[in-house]
C-alpha cells in the first residue's frame, strides 16, 4: 500500500489507513477524525492527510 486508503466499514462507518501504519475508524460523535484530515474537493473526491507522517493523497469515496 503506497497511498492512504479509506473504505466502508460495518455500521455505516469508514476506516482510513496510511502506509505509515496509522489507521482510524471514523467516530460517530465529536470530532469525526483525529489522525486524518479529509477535505472535499468535488462531489465524491477528497484530499486525505495523515497527521502521523504528513503523507497525503486524493481519493474517490463512495
């Protein structure tokens, strides 16, 4: 894996994983993400940034 990936998880949640080993399941309440920043670029395209290592990429989600 060379890019940050985000994929659906059970119970309408999302899992994000970075090549550095950082991973997170999106929280239902409060801050949605702690280890990652997601910025919407287009309808289903996001810029994803890992706080642990600084790696970033864009991905279609949905």
